[in-house]
C-alpha cells in the first residue's frame, strides 16, 4: 500500500494512511517549544558532564550523548512537521546555548574551555543531526519518502 504525498500541504505532515495527522497548529507549536527547551536542558547536562574522568583518563561521554540526543530531538520535531526550517529549531537552540556557554559571563566565568573536549562536543552535537536533516530534506534522492 502506498501513500500519496501532497507536496503543497503547507504545515500538514504527510503520513501513511490510517495514521493520525498532526498539523503545526497550537499542539505542534507546543511540542516544538518543549523540544527547544529540552535541547537547552540537555545542553546544560552535557556541559556539566563534559569534564568527566574515568579513573585518570579524560572520558567526555557527554559528547557522544549530545549527538544521539540531538538526532532524537530533530526526529521528535519530525513527528510534527516535515519542513526543514522547523525541524532544525531544537538544533538551533542547542547551538545558541553552546555559544552562550562558550562565552564569558559577567564575572569572567566560562563554562566551556578552549580544548579538544569542547570541539568534540560541538562537532558531535551538530554533525549527526545535520546529517539527519540532510537525509530528511533529500529523502526523494535516497529513495525514501
């Protein structure tokens, strides 16, 4: 059984027949807002646990967690909409929060230092969800709808 997808559906998400359809209305906006807040909360935890050690060895497990969680946040936004601009909102909030954490505060405090762990957190937090967004935006090229 195939599904006809209306490319001019606007805010409606194309779904298989028999599944529920959630338009980006009030409920969709609330879900996207919750996903944005979740992105900021997970960033706070990732920054907190970035300087973790396993014995005497640096073990930044939060960098790997950042990639998985951000992909899941974007996939969660995909349940509401298929528009790439809206899919990337949790990722944009995460990146903005990362920049805030990397800049100096009023007292000169910096949450993220200038070392390889910070770069690892940045790349691991952005590259997997950006790849997921790219695949979703080009699903017709990869043979999926």
